[in-house]
C-alpha cells in the first residue's frame, strides 16, 4: 500500500460553526476544513483528503465511503448523541478491519471511541484559555517526528487527569497546563487490525488547528494510522484437525 | 477491604444444563454450581459466593446484586444474544466502577466482554476432545500461584489464535493443543477501576471445572480481581483554576 | 507470605548527610532514617525495617542481608559510581529472584536500576525549589491508595521529560512543575520475579520524605513490591520430551 | 531516511561453522551468509548488507561500523562469553541511540540482549528436531506481513517457557512444538530510541535460515527495526527556567 495515496476522511459534527460566529470566523471552512487543509498541505500527493459531516445522509459515512477510507479523523463535541448507532457500528467494524482512526479533542466522548475503548473516557476540564505545553515522552515515535519539545499552545481548553481510558498501547505526548494539571493527550491504541490515535489539543474556541506543530502531529498521525492490512474482521472459525498442513502442500 | 469476605457472584446462562443430559450429568448443579463450589472450597471464609442465571428476573443481576458483588464470574455460550442490553450496560458500569469480572471460556463472545474490550473477540475452535496444556508465561503473577507448569487438561475444546482482543495488560497463560494450535488463554485487562480476567479452559462437554488446578486458577483470579476501589465512575468534571489548592487547607 | 512481616531494607549512599550541614539538619537520621521511619510509622507490625549504607562492608548488602530482604529501597546521588559492581550484580539477581526494589529520586541513575532497565535513565533537571504536583493516572492502583489527587509538594527539584526508560509496565503518577515540565515520576516495572517501583519525589535539599502523602506512597510501594515468589532465578534448562507428563503421575 | 537503503550488518560468532562439518555443509557461507543472503534477496536495493564475525578485530563492530549500521542482526551461541565488554557497551549505546537490533535464536543469551533487557533471558530447551509451528498473534503487525499462519518448520530445536524476559512491548509470534511446549518467539522491545526484535527460529543444526517464510520475517524485521531517529543518547541535562520559551522566538 506504500505507493498509493493514503485516503483520509475528516469528519466533523459541524455544529459550533453553524451556531457561533466567532467559531465561524476562526474556522471559515469548518474545523474539518482546517484539519483537511493542514494534512493536505503537509502530505501533498501522499494523501487524498475529503470531508464529511453530521448533517449529510448517513453523516457522510456510508459503507462505500468507509471502504475507500484509510484513515478517518473525527471531531465532535455537542452532538455526540446525534450520531446514529448504525453509523457507529459501521465505523467500529471498519476500524477492527484495519481502517485508522484519529480522534480529536472533545471526541474523547465520541460514541465510536468509547465503543472501541470500552471505558467512560471522562476527564477534568476548564475553558480558561491557558497555555498548554505538549511534551514528547516517546521521542522515537513517528507521530512525534519533527515537532519541538515541548509544543507550545498559547491558549487552550484545559483537559486534565484522571482520563478514564485503558492504558494506551503507546503513550506519545503528555501535556501540562498553566493551572498545573497534566493530561495524557497523545495516546496510541490498536484494536483489531486498526490503529487509533487520540490527540487532545484542538477546540472550537482557539485556533489550534492552524498551529503548524499541531498540523505536523496530525499529518504524522495519518501516516502512522494508515492500514497495514484491510480486511473484514474474521468471524469465529471452525478449524478441523490438520487444517494448516494443507496450506503448505 | 482486606478483612471482609470477597463477595462473588457466579453467573451462568444455564442453557446446556437444561437441554443436554450429558451436560447435566457432568454438572448436576450447573456449571455455575461447579464454579461456585470450587471457589468456596478453596477460599472458605474469605469469600461469600452466590449464583445467578439468565432465567431469573433481570438475569439475577439487578443493581442491588451488582452493588453487593465484588467479583462477577460469567459463563455463556449459546444464549449471548438473549442477555438484555440494560443488564449489559449495568455490568459494564459496575466493572468501570471497580467490580472484578472473570470471563470464562465461551464468554469470549459475551456481550459485556466485547463491550469492555471493544473488539470482536473472535477465535478459531475445534471440539475434538484434545489435550490442552496451559503454560504459565508470568510465573510471579498471583493468578499463576500454586499451579503446575503446565496444567494438563486431558480433553478440551480447542481455542486457537488469532484471538481478536486488545493486547492484554498482562498475559499470564498460553495454551497449546494436541493439534498444534496455541492460544492466549489467560489474559488480564484493566478497564476503569475494574480488573478483568479472561480464562479459556472450561466447556460444557468436559469436566474442566472439576479439575483441581483449574479451580485453583479461578480462586486466584477472584482474589486478584477483587476491587481495590468501589465507586461510581466519575463523570466529566469542570475544574476551576486552583481547585486542588483548597484540598490542602 | 501474607502473614509474616515484610522485611524492608532502606539503603542510602549517605554522603550528603556527612558533608552538608543543611541536609543533616533536614534529615538528622539520614535520608534512610526518614524513609525507614515513615514506613515503620505507617505499616507498623506489618513490616520489619532496617537500614544499610554505602560506607558499611559490602555497602551493608551482603548476600545474607538480601536473602532476608523482601523489599529494598534505594537512595543514591553523588556516589553511584562508588557502588561495587559485585554488589550491583547481587542486587540485580535478588530482584530477578523476586525481591522488590523501590528506587527513589536521583536513584534513576543508580547502577542497579540502569542494569535492570537497560536504558540510560537520563532526564532533564533544575533545582529551583519549585512546586511539584503529583497526579494519579491509575486511580485503582494500590500504590495510589489514600493519597490526594494531586499530591502537592511546595518545593522540589524539577525532573522533566524526556526520561529515558523503557515504557513502564504500569504508569501510576505523572508530575507537573511550576516551570511547566511534566515527568513520569511513578513507574512500575516487572523484571524476572521482582517488582520495581521508581518514584521521583525526594531530594536532599527539601524535606520531601517528611511529607505525609509521600510517606503513604512509599508505604504503598513496599506492600506492592513485596514478593509473590522468592526463588533463585532459574537457569536455562534441558527438558526431555514428555518431562511434564511425569509431574502428574 | 525512507529513501536511502537500510544499512544492515549481520553479525555471527561463526564458531559452529568452523568446528562442525554438518553445520558447514548446511551453511557454507556461515549462518551470517545465509541470513544476509535472505535479506538481500528479498529487499534488494532497499538494503545494503554486510557481515561481521567474532574473529575480526573488535569483532568487526568498531565504532565506525556501528555508525554506518541501521540494523544489526546478531547470532551467537557457544561464544557469548568471548564477546568483549567494550563491544557490548558500544552496541548497547548504539541501540539506545536508535540503531535497530534483531537478535536471533540462541542470541537470547547474548550479553548485549541481556544488557538491554535486564533479565536472565533463560528458557527451557530440547534439541530433538521437532516440528515448530509459528503462530501470529498480532496479524496487523508489519513483521507478520506475508507469512502463513502458522509458519511450519519441519525440524527445529525446542525453546519453551518460561522465557525470562520483560513483558514485550509487542508480542508478534508464539510457537508451539510437537512435544507440547509453547514459546513467545517473536517479541518487540523499544529501548531508548532503538527497536529490538527477538526471533527464536534458527539453529545451527537445521536449515531454518533457508526457509522462505523465516527469511520473510527477517526482512520484515529489518524494515521494522530501521531507525526513526539516529542520535547519541542524551545526557542528563540541566534546564534553566523558561528554557523552552526561547525555542519559539
């Protein structure tokens, strides 16, 4: 798969942008537009990027779209509960079958992330526009390539521990905030054949998705989460004695 | 909590026992009865054991029962889909809040385990009554205390890889079968405040729950999974600046 | 082993205390004395605590002492290189054989910790007497029992990422500092049959080992690291075909 | 680094080949020659492969060689103790600085692997020429790409649990043997900036390194272990307050 472009779909609930003028000013093409622009700008021909939103039929995530998506990025906040369970099922199956998933900021509570992780994914928060420092704790990890240590975000919503997730398979970034809190904000998980990256920076009230280091992390995450395999997840399979010996004849 | 008995509830779908005479002969008190008997026999006053089955109201798992359960053991096979989603929700929340869960054999496909792990939990299988050897790969783990290396089970259903689970937080046992397959049959997970142990030996067609080494593993698992904490899982919480400084005044 | 007291040996290089009056004033019985006092005070009859220092023959860690030690606590800083390699070998073997090890603060560079972990264990540091906040990221972990979230230490040396350790088997605490840095300051490792806990708070220039919450963490760590098994580490063993069948006759 | 060839050095103690005619017949160019041939054959221009042996000055692993090596493969057995400690130090530092290491079969006891992992790395063994089945437990892992499930090796030395290693960061393969034993034979570790893969199949008494599936695993391992970063491991660094703010001016 190395030589064909990575097919990225950036999904956004796209609600704040409809309702709040300041968000629209900050993200005139929507948060999805800014994320898509960042990735396309950094990865160029190595990606094909499209967007999808809650308001579209099947939220823009019909089976055909998922079949043609290597990495799905997900931003949601106020409308998690409006996401149809059938779509959640479909996305979960796609991830188990190998599609990458990059869950952004308030998507910690997205149905599909909670479904894949099994926990509440709750956390502490405070929206005071504090400085966030994003520290790399895994310097050789490809998602941390090319970003400073720390990344400095001048103003952000605070997300703090305890963050109720399973222990991540790899912990890449830990943030601190001006108020003193820490947060495991860059976490890798593998579920089925799919890779999942959760990345906490990014809020509708701050221009975080225009920050060049954050864009670099997102581009790295796309490359990391691109499937090694794509298949429909196997069913439970009866295996008669000696089944594998026949493979080698 | 060290000094009060661990309150164990052994849950069984209890279907094979109703329908198949040979299973009833093997497990006259049901699989739940055999499991409960094994634990009570080994742990004595250190546990209080009760049972619950699918056929009871709320499957015997009302909120009051869960509130009084430290460790829930779960056996299911043909009736996974008959388990009410409201009960599954309740059990998931109890685990996240600290209740231990020991999932047995074909409970790899139990709704609640798949819900907590997020993957399909599919595997390969063959029911030919083969010898299973259960090897300890974590000799210092308390669940492996006091059992031989390997445990020998003369006849069992084969469960083989690939087993579609998240990488376990701790891998304790790996089985091999006469036909050559291997299986990660003793896996620890932590989700929220709860501990989960999946243990594959045990099938309605073989007297595995009468095997003294298997009983020892189950007793060890109960002790390991007993809660360190019991609380309702926290919601997402707003935390005004300096909130924690007040804690220390 | 649950009923006999945990035998704890608190080891200290004991150099700052000899050379610096302010350290002597802060720790009149040495850092080892303060640590030992804290543990004995909290755990009472459940522990037997002794101390040992660099200046004693074999640094106070002869084979007989290690054979009678369940958990070894280790504080060192300026004299790491004066620790005899034969003693390091012996401690490493004891840990692999099941003895617990609690490595404190600047012991991140102790020969024996680097030997057991295999990496440089380097980090960033700054000694400006800053506030350290110790956040729990694993609330159900027994080492975090009974301490506030966060623990507040008014003045401490800063230890910051990147901390060059293997990914810990369990991450319990992450600290933040007034200057903005974060640090994985509470890390569990298992090596052979032994459990290792590294805990960063504690410096000769601050009274951290008199802090009640820090003492609680140390007492919890002793209980956690107490051996499940004690044995001499197995050699590589020839295993003739069918060797295990004989176990069950 | 993606576009320049991966520079591989295959190291072998090269002792059996000198002393035993049957080994020489099986591996006329040495085990190192067969391994190098397999990798070069599969990866072509994507690699530059050279070999080095114990008998060369500095065992063929001078600093200049390591500086020009992206992935070091290591085979040793009877001569582990003849490897100079200065070379072991140098290889360990190179791995921590980002060089990949692929440790083969009896190299489980190589000084450098034990140094990097910190444990005894002991295991059970039996040399009866038994069938080994190599099962993939992480099907989406790149090291498992393109090999059958299971790989069948008609005759091999048995390596069995307990294998005294730290819990691997990723477990890729688990083997079973005709005699019933299991073995975690494909294990990934990360130490410092370097990736380590241990792979158990391969013995001087069997033509395992001519097996096409084993060669595929080795080629995959080279690609996986190729450095994401190359640097000399950082020392402990003093960091004055606000040091990072200057990064962003």
